[in-house]
């Protein structure tokens, strides 16, 4: 009887481990005529997934939109400190997310804004500092561009701004 119980535990552990590995290997985006469609699932870090995608697909620049369920950290730019005053929201619905992909010092540079709503339908939004998918999923439509765009720090603003090459 002990042996059967150990076998049962082993099979259960192995099947749960295999299921977890399958979700980690699950395809997160596909190429479509308009660009790419990305679907992220619970626990995915949205910024990490977008950065990994941009590097892997050698994206020169892009814009994206999205919607789904998230845990989000927004920031409001404080012009005196030149930093963001943060506020976090858990288990909210991303009603709208908009952003751009560019490069800064050979690294992917994301600029993301969004609006989330809670269960009382109250909306919050602004500059997105961090986000993970909560319950369900997050769908992102990515439209790519043929020009490599860079962000540069502009003074006296103290913020990174997309440079269109108007040197």
C-alpha cells in the first residue's frame, strides 16, 4: 500500500511539473499581416515578454495596444524630482494599453500607458511602470516599423523622449 501511495505521489508531481513546463513553453505570439499578435497568461511579466520578443524578432521599432487582466504599477511623473510617484493596483482589468518599442543605448526601451478598471468600474491610468498578467490573459497587437528609433534623455525635461532622427 505504501508503494502504491509513493507511485501515486510521484506520478502526480511529474504530471504537475510537465504541465508547468508546457505553460512556460507555450507559444506567446504569432506573425499576422498587421504585425504580431501576442497572448500572455497568468504570471507573465508584460515588460519582460515584450523586451524578449523585440530582441528575438529584431524589432527596429513598434507600437502596440492591449487588453486583459493585470496587476499594474502606474507612475505619475513628478517634474520636480524627475521621477515617477508610483501606485499599484491588483487584479484589475486593463481596459486599454498603448505603448511603443524603441532602443536606448543598445537596449529595448518601452514606453507604456494604460487604463485599468476595478470591480466597481472605477478607472485609473497613466504611465505603466510594471505589470504582470493576473487572472486570465492579456492580448497585445504589435505593429512594427521599418526604421530603428532611439530614445534620448532630454534636458531640462529630465525624461527619455523618442527621437525621430531630426538631427
